[in-house]
């Protein structure tokens, strides 16, 4: 039973990291679509914040 909980926690942590990477990709894609002299869109900031929160949660699961 404990091993299955450990495995589930590891799977959840890995999923959170995958989602964090996707948020970073979205942020990068959106940032690349605007000229460098333009201000950073709020959506880019939000995607980066979401990625940081997802990574922090993944760390709670030992990933």
C-alpha cells in the first residue's frame, strides 16, 4: 500500500512538472510573438507564475 502511495505521489509530481514545462512553453511562444520593444503581455507573466507554482507543488511530492 505504501509503495503505491509513493508511486502515485511520484506520478503526480511528474505530471505537475510536465504542466509547468507546458506553461513555460506557452509563455515563451507568446513572448516570441511580440516585438522585443513591446511590454511583456500579462498572459506571459501569468503563464510564468503558474509554472513556478506548479514546480513548487511538484517539490512537495519529492520530484
